[in-house]
C-alpha cells in the first residue's frame, strides 16, 4: 500500500478539523495556533492517493526552528494503518518533536511510539463538580480603571477582567481566556501574596466557573505540574485532572524506517 502526506492549506483540512474537535470533546490547548499566520503547516494524509486525514506542524512562535507535530487525525475506518500514515507524515514534514495532550486518542500513542525523552509540561483540568464555597466578606466584581493601582501594587494579573475585593482592597484578579476551542474557556487567577492560603483563590475560581456557565461556556483550567498550590486551589473549586500536556523528541532517522510505498 502507498502511504503519503502532502503539504496543503488550512482551508483544505477544516472539514477534518471539525471531526477532530468533535472526537476530542474537550478543551484543545493548541487549537488557536492555526489562526496565527505563519505558525503552522498542514498536511493531507493519503492512502493509495485518497485523502484519509490530516496532520499539522507548529513552526512559529516558540516552535520556530523546531517543527513540532501537534495535531493528527485519521478517519476511523483507516485507523488500522495509523502508524504507517504517521510515519509518512513525519517523513514529509521533517518534524523533530511531538507535543500533545494526553487525552488526544490518536497523537498520544504516536508520541509514545516515536518519541524519546518524554516531558510532562502541565496538568489539564476539567470541571468535575459544583462547589459551594463561602466567601465571607468577599466581593467578586468586574475590574475598573480605578483598580489599576491596587493591581500593580499587589503584583496581580492586570489582564484579569474580574477582581476580588476584601475590606475595600483588591486582593486577587482572574478571568476566562477564549483563545481555545469554544465553548471551552480557560480560567486563570492570581491572589496577592499577603492574602494567600485563605481560600480566596478557590472561591474566585468557583465564581469564574459559574460565570462561564452563565455565559454559555464550559470552564477548564491548567497549571504547571509542580505548582502544588495552584493544583490544590483548582481541585478545591471542583476541577479534576483530565490529562497532561506532553512533549518528546522524535527518534532519529536511524530508528525510524519509512517506506512510503510499502
């Protein structure tokens, strides 16, 4: 059988990407890379000349000079040839690494087969339960220009659209990012060092989850795997771990034998 991968345009793979998103059914961390001009390359996967899926390589931003496979999709009826198609994709794209989230059912197995030197970058969280944390004396409200001084003084995120006010002081900021695949929104927050370990962060996350649902979105979150404080905060607010961001180098040419016409 003849397996191949040919450089194509983003427009040509959009129907495949809809199928990919549907099957993932979760927040896709690198979904927005395609929208950034010059950041990605798209490949059509073919079997005996017929298109059966696609692959995508990140080549811009942090991946400049390090072409990295980050999306890979094969129609279900052709998945018995997934390994062959991925080998063809690697050969044509000249990717040197793979980056994926562990809840990706196709690319994760490819990373474990072809990757070397696995690194776990972060923990991914999905909403698992509704909490009823009590924020005594806490007000969560929209940020205003008048909050700028307190945000700067407390070294808080100035791009957070929501603030926590306690005793008349702004002690935390947070927000929801939507540069992922909607309806998923990525929750972030930061609490002033002087007010940490008091449950303020978890209460803010709980309220941001509520705001996400009220605006027709699904809350999600992530944090560095070594950030114990953040992961405890997220879990206290009802988030549960659902995956990890993984990356690995691709084995050298001597370890991958590819015959596009086998």
